[in-house]
C-alpha cells in the first residue's frame, strides 16, 4: 500500500547563477516559499573557466532569506575559504572531489564549523573516490554538465552514477545521505534523475527563465509523487 510516508520527497534547490543579479533579492523572494533551499555556485576562474560570487555576497543574501544555503565551491583551494563561507551563512558546503586537498580533511573542516558536508563529482569523475567516505558525507552532488556556466545540456550518461550511489547508500545504510544532481535539470530530465535515485534537483534557467516559476518548481518536485522508497 502506498502511503504518504513511503513517497520519496524531492527537494528543489534553484541555482542563483541564473538570476538577474540586478534584481537578486526580488528573484529569490519570488520563489522562496516554494523551494527547499538555494544553490549558490562559487567559481574562482581557475577550477572552472568562470568567476562568480564570494563570501560577501553569501553574507548579504543571508539577510534576505532563512532558507537553506547549498553552497557549491567550484574552486581549486576550498580549504582556504571554508571558514569564510561558513561565517557568511552557508548551511551545506560542497567541495569538489577533483581538488588536490585530501577529501577527508575537507569534510572534517566543514564539520568543524557545524556545517553539512558535501562532495561534488564532475561528469568524468568515477564515484569510487567518494565511496570510502559515504558515511561521513551529508550530500553527494553528481554534475550532469561540466561546471562553469548555466544553461548547458543535460548529460544522461551520468544517471548510472546516480544509480550506483543510490545502491551504495542502501548497502552502507547511509539513510541520511542526500544525492543531488546539478546541470540541465528541467521537467523531463528531472524524471530521469529521480528514477535513478536523486533526492535534490538543482535547476537554474528552467526555473528563473520560466514565466510561471511556481509551476516549474511544482513540475520538478512532482516527479517524487508515488515514487517508492525501498
């Protein structure tokens, strides 16, 4: 029997990379009541070929909303900035598996400041590098595009990674671990991601570029209805 308790809850995390930055506060508040968190992409122009925002912007928008801040550090030396982003008001801090600094040390550094720890995997990065830490992590982000710019096309080949991570989560009884997918998420790709095992959908241009943002968010979240947790 399908009950409300057995339905998989899908979390929606809009990427503010796609907002009109001249109306950042207005754009965030226009969807605040409909979303679970905000995804904040931090790029350094080195790890990825783009530069976005720093701790001062996170600190500024922290005053706008009390929603969870899902801060994604696409930077080469995250160990130097974890404290700053923690102090600025981050809730989740996600670092990339591809950086040189030891992953376990990064996880512990994030936890030291009382934040939830995440690791992100580029499309060509094997999940084997995160499996030893699966019980240490709060979230694993599977990139379904190569990071750096919004509006890229979804890469369906990464869905196998999501399936493998979902299975590893079950085998390791890491029930609290969230699997997030980031890149090219829309009404169609959301269904594929949820069926593969994703819990958190990061979506930017699909939400902020929609004439009816609430409807777009509802479409993303709706793929969780009737999806049974095993």
